[in-house]
C-alpha cells in the first residue's frame, strides 16, 4: 500500500521570498492555488492507495477534503521535516508499506509525474529521490518502509538524504522529473511557471492578478528547463 503525503502550512505568511514581487494577499492566493494543483495531480494519479495532507490549519484541510484527500491533523504546527515525520508515523500506524512525500508548491506537476515517483523500483530499493532543479532540495521522496531513512529537509536536503542513505547502507534510485523539480520560491520560479502556462488554479491566479507582463520581464536562468 502506497500513500502520498503532503505537508501543508498556514497560507498566511507563505512564500516570504516572493514578498518583493507579490503583496501578502496575493501570496495567500498563490499558495492556496499551488496546493490545490499539487493535490489534484496526486488525487488523479494511478498507483496510489490514498493521499494524506499533514496540517495544523483549517484552510489547507478544507482544500484537501474537497479534493478527496485525507486530512492528517498535526498536533502542533512545525517545520517541513516535523510534518513529514508525523506523516511517517501515521503511515506506520495504518500499515502503509510505502510513502511518497511531496511539497505543496509544485504547480507544474502532473498525475504522470506522481505516478512515476510512486512506482516501485525494479529491483526494489528502499529510497527513491527526486531533486529540485539545482540538486539542492528534495522535491519528492519515496520511502519503503516509510521510516527507513532519517529526514533532513531544508537547505541542501538532497545531498544530505543521499549521505544518510549511504550511512544506513540503503540503496537509492534518483528520478529526475523536470516538472516536479520546480518549486515556487523566487520570482524566477514564478516567471518560468508562467512561461509554460500549465492550466490550473495557479495559472488562473496569475492571470487574475494580471502578472504575466511583469513576469515576462524577469530573466530566466539557463538552469530552468523542461
């Protein structure tokens, strides 16, 4: 049994690194839309037995429930690693064999991307990692069993997860999925997303805010590609 687990923070105060480009209420709209798009891809993907959203807040819980995801109430609001750790414990309590965890801010992701990450490796390996575009962050991780690897989200988490897997003598498969590699943290990320115009709630927010012209003026570094 395989579950996708997505931590979801409070939308207020989200995406602070976009504060020079977006007003607080605009960042709230974008955060809501990106979670909706990410959850929609997960809920439509084949090969998952369920989707759990770890949160301590009502607004993300309402979105999760509206899309058919389960809400796993976190006792207190914490960081990303703490939320994923709560998801790990919930998986173990429910007898879930494998856990796929993703962030809630990857609006280019498709059901096919989720399916590619959820699929077990052949031959089986306990750890499957998908880095972000610069190989610094971990944008998706499949663990089987869910508690096989210590969690080290944050700066340079991809390399830290690789090091921890080596330390625990766990085989690792790396899957590079371009659409899944884009999490939205900087204006350049948003410009790249806008340039590819993937239909969905996030694109609707950008259109509604009239941001396409401003985003088109932001240079996109060569590192960004699909």
